[in-house]
């Protein structure tokens, strides 16, 4: 395995500016990303008390069914004794979701290790599973490569209800069918049978999407001691009751400052990622496992579509007695993390960076400080086959991202086409059209009105010529199928769906090729968070 760091063109202006000095975006964050900021943030956390004993017990209880490794136990003890944390999170996607879920976990672990050394104190990695998320359409599928085509493989069981991932039962038969389909797409290797058996055995121990996700993530990262907590965990919700109360008391003010900050963000040229409003309650009400987004109207917290109307007093009572019936949105989740965890830094992707840019004043409303935002690592895996193809066509990864493989494919197709066959077809077609024109003149002279029949006949002949031309072209392409497939392999592996690999494929495609030790080997590499993109050559 070889690691290479390259500069990739950042198409996201907000992220590009975050890595550039003296840009407007820095006004929207508490800290710039540098060593001095980490020292200051650690000092701030030392001055603010967290009930880390209860927090540690909750995390430990959540992780117990997953299996707590020796390293995770060490991190739990450190957390209980006052360690700070690097935190990142993701929805509970199928087979861990897209590769960037794994890259986030690697980012969290790498940054925690780095800051432990630099700050000379324990820093533990924590992964926040967004099990409260109800948008199952975002997590119920994955992608594979089958031949030249990228296939979207979807878990077939659909629910009309907006149930949270942590409350949504998995149909094990349907999920097993999906796993088998994915295995067929990936192709048989020496690792396939063991890998698929491990997935199905793990699935059979799980009840919900979150269970399955947490089990798989723990298998991948237990040796690094990655701590995990489900945002929808019942005990964790009880732990958050006073924090929900604070959010409810300051609800109007939070909405107001976030809306105002988003206006500033748009004025600075960074768009409006949240579409905030002054009426947003930025909380969900959970009823029978379903989440309903609340807004404030006429002194009430309402969701008119679900016929929910609650007074402020009722919502405060829910926070006190049944906090599991409340859930955070993109605005209040970072605030809740800050109130429950000693967050040294939060690791997030470009989308999270955008909505965090609206939240600085919301933290201040609750007497909190926005932690350091650490953009996650960007990683592309280059298989041996892809590396060989890059050498064969004298391309690099960045050139494939830039469309060079597709350009070479089109250039090759144009070069191999049978121009003589095309010329002869065009000649026959032109001569026939001339004959039609002559026939039409003659028929008109004879007052034989057959215009419609002539037009129809001509159209049929033209369709046949077009069909013949297509067949010639397709037959030529079939002769050169191997070369064309090579260009498409480069495109599909390195820039699928016109985006980075990490946004499309799950990691099991690469475990199937490299083996189950891939994550262990990836974690042995030296990463640093910054304005670069890592290439990992298998």
C-alpha cells in the first residue's frame, strides 16, 4: 500500500476559502484551523465542566452489545477521567454507507492521535451515529460496478412512515438478498465467501439500521478504540433533558440569530445551506418512532401536517419527563454535541461545513463556544488494475477527474469508426433521395397526388439507413470493446456519477479485492487534515 497526497481542484468555494487565509468565511467560525487554536480550545474545555462519568457510562452501555475492545476500554477510562474528544458522525447507511463514512472515522482517529501527541494529553475519538435521522431514502441503497455500468442497489423494503433509523426494523431476508446481489456485482475473489458470511452473520444479530451500521463500524475500528454513541439512544436522550430545556427556553433567539447569520453568509457569496426561518423550532417531535419537524406559530410548537400542536409548557414538560420524544435537527445537533461532549474538534464534510457556518451566534445564545471545525480527509482508493490502466494510458488520477479518460474514449471511438462504410451509406441515401425528388416531380406532372405516401416511404427508407449506420457503428465498437471498457473502468472507479469515488461506493467493494485488513492498513498511513486529497494505491 502506498499513500500519495495531491492537490485537487476544490469546486466548493466555501471549503476552498476555509483553507485560504484572509477570506470572509473565517468570520463565521470561532477558530481557524491551526495548532494554536487546538491549544486555546483545550484550555477553554478545561475551564468548563462536563459530567463525563455519566457520559462514559452511557457510551459504554451502548457499545457493550457491539463488543468493547481493549483500546476502546482504555479510551472510555480516559474519557471518564476528563479526556477531551474529537467528534465526527454520519447516518446509519447500508454497509457503512458511502466510503466517506469510513473516511470520517479515519479522520477522527487520526486527528485524535495527532492532538494527543501535540497537546500531551489524552484525546479520544468519538463517532456520533445519527440514528435519529428518518430520511431512509438517503441510507437504503449503495452502488456497485457491473461491467461498464454503475448499478444502484436498493434495499427493497419501503416504509411510508418517517421512522428513525434506530427505530426502523430490518427485514433480514430482504437485506440478505441485497447483500447477495452486491456480492455478484463485485465478483468472486479469495475473500468474497468469508466477507459475505461475516456480513450475513452480523445482520442476523441486528434489529435495526443503526444496529447493523454500529456493528460493522465497530468491527472495522475496534482495534483503534473508536467510541460510538447513537443520537437516538434512550439513555443518552435522558442525559440530554436539561439541554433540551435550554434549547426550548432560547428557541426564538436561536432561530433568529441563525436566520440572520445565514443572510450574512449568502451576502458573502456562500449561499443559504439551511434555508433558516425565524419560525423554525429546530426540533423534531417523535411520536411512535416517527419524527415531525416543529415550528413556532401563535405561541405554540406545531406540525400542522401531523396535527401536532403543543404549548411551550407542554414541550418543556416533554423535555423533562420524556426527552426521548424530542430530536435535534441540523441546527441543534451541533449545540447538543457541545453541551454533552467535551468536543475539541468536530470532523465534518463540505455540507456540514456550510451549515456550521450559520451557527456561531447560536452557540453564543446558549453560552457556548463553537469548537474547531476539522474538514474530513478526502481519500480515493486506486486498485492495482486501475493503477495499471493509468500507466497504460499515461494518465494520472486528477486527469481522470478532469474528464481525460472520457475524452480519450471518444477520440478512440472516432478513430476506429469505418468511414468508408459511412461514406457508402450516405452515397446510397443521397442517390435515393434524388430519385424520390425526380419521382415526385413526375407524379405532380401527371396530377397523381401521392405526396403523403411519398413522404411516408421516404421516412421509412431514412429510418432504415439510420438503423444500418447504427449497426455498423455498434459492430465496430464491439470489435474494440476491450479498449473501450478500459476507459470506462477508469471513469467508473475514479469519478463515478461525476463525483469522487468516496461519495458513491461502500468499502466492501475494496475489502473484496484487498481483504479485510484494508482498514488496518489504511490506518497505518500518516494523514494530516488539510487542503489536499489522498490517493491510496492498493
